[in-house]
């Protein structure tokens, strides 16, 4: 989009969302999609800007994508001290906007580190991918007061739009992984094949869904998939005897 001076027009916001949609639809996995997201979103802010994504994984925040090493570095400081704009956005589920960090009283340790890296403003927007994957989309700028109402609106639209698209990418990845697991399971032995067939008949579902049922049982019982298949096949055999 090139260099701008503070305002985004409707046409520019629409163009940003179209570019984001095209990039995420073409992505094969979640990590690739998030790299597209940060690269595209950084364009929404006039002047020199950076973008990163914080996700909560295994109960802890982590930077999943960053448009520059600077972004990952300042985000990591938040995680170490346990506070900062990204973590505040995730906790409150509200957008955090600070046009000029020099006049901000929150996060003193983080603010000092961010200022040392040339950051003057920050915008963090909650990012919900699905019920299990949440986080924040973070924008940093070297210029003060760069987050005009238009930029804030663009960030809100991007985060909401991206959440839906990333969820679709994640679902595609899960389905692809499940299909690969199914191929491996079907090639691994007759007992697993029979167990999949039993679940399909019982539930009226597809093979991929039947395998997922067996895998979930394996996890819940803390036993290998083959043992779960053996137990199911034996149980059905006993009833038929």
C-alpha cells in the first residue's frame, strides 16, 4: 500500500482485507497463515511499523509469528514479566491502544524496553481462532499517535476476519493430519481396520471420524491405539458368539 500519513480510507481497508483473505486461503498450515497475517497487517499502520501474534499455548503465551525480530523480542519481555499490552488484551478481551507510550503509566518495565527499541505506540487486539486457541494481534509503530480511528477500525476488522480464516486453516490442517493418520492406521493391521469399520457401523460416520473416536479412546485410557482396537473387536466378537 506504500507510505501513508495517518488515515485509512474504506477502499484501503477493503483492499487490506482482500489481500489478507487471498493470502490465508492459499496457506497450507497455521504457521504459514500467521506469517501472511503479520506481514499484511503491518501495512495498516502508517510509517515504520511491526506486527506479531501472541497465542496461549499449553497455558503460556508465545509469539507464533512476527514481522521482525524486534516484535518477537519486545513480546518476549511481556511474557517474562507477566504483563504488557498483548497480555492485557488477552485478559480483558478488549483492544488496547496506546498512541504514545511516553504518556502511559501501565507496564513500566515493558515500556522502558519498548522505548529502547524505538517503539512509540502499540495496539493489541484480541484474536480468537477457536475455543482452544486464543491470543492477540499486536501492532507496534515508531511514530507517536499513528493509530487513527481508521487504523483502529482496520485492526478490529482484520483480527475478526483473520480469526475466522485461521480457524478454517487450522481445520484443514487437522483434517489433513487425520487423513494421514487414517492411511497409516489402515496400513498397520487388520484389527485396526476392523475396529474402524465397527465404529463406522455403530455411529454411521466416516472412516476419518471413526479413527478419531478410537484415538480419543486411546488417549483417555492411556493405552496404544492397537490395544483399543483389540478390545473393541474382542468385545464385539464376544457378543456375537
